[in-house]
C-alpha cells in the first residue's frame, strides 16, 4: 500500500507522516489489496471552497472531499493502482473541533478515516448508508486508538 501525503500550506505545522500511518491503517483494516495507492492533500480554506463549488456545486469550505478514480489506470504489474485522493482542510477541522468540544487531532483523524472510506465505496447519501459508514468510522478510530496511534 502506498499513501502519499502533501500540503500546500507553508509552513505546514502538522506531522504529515501521521496522516500516512492512519490512512495505511484504514486500508489494512478494510483489507484493501496491497497494490493500492491513494493521496491525502492538506489545503487551505480557499482551495477546499473552490473544489467544493466546482465538484459538488456547494459554496463555501468543507472539511474533507474524496475523489475516487473512475477507472483504475493501467500500470505496470509492480506498481500500485491509484484509488483516489482525499483532500482535507485543517482550518475547517480546527473550527469543528472547537465547536464540538473535541481535539483537532481527533477531528483530523476522523476526516482521514472518512475520506479513505469514501474511496473504498462507503457513502452517506441514504440514512442507512450513513449509519453504516459512521459505525465503521467509530470502529476504525477505536482500533487506531488501541493501536497507540
């Protein structure tokens, strides 16, 4: 499994390797094939707002967006298959953590898990699907905490 984490925020105060470890953990827990690749990008509120409007038709910033690959690209047999990209806005996560009374670390962990689950086929369009996705998020976050992060 290959997880690439990038940031266009300069300077980046967050430890990017923590996002890589968590996304890899989710892939393993979800029994994704070893030969998959995804990226996680940390962006500012202006960029996520632009992406939110362009791809979802919703004005303003959101916390996380996932962009799954429509069809995996042909790759050499020794290269991983890209499954998509997760885009996270840490400033939005910080606001949400303050509003909900949680830590920004917990909020960011939730956003990574949520984004990766979307790439693996989970969604929350229907209430039943949302309940399944939220339950899986809780299980994965508890397992992550038990694993010592």
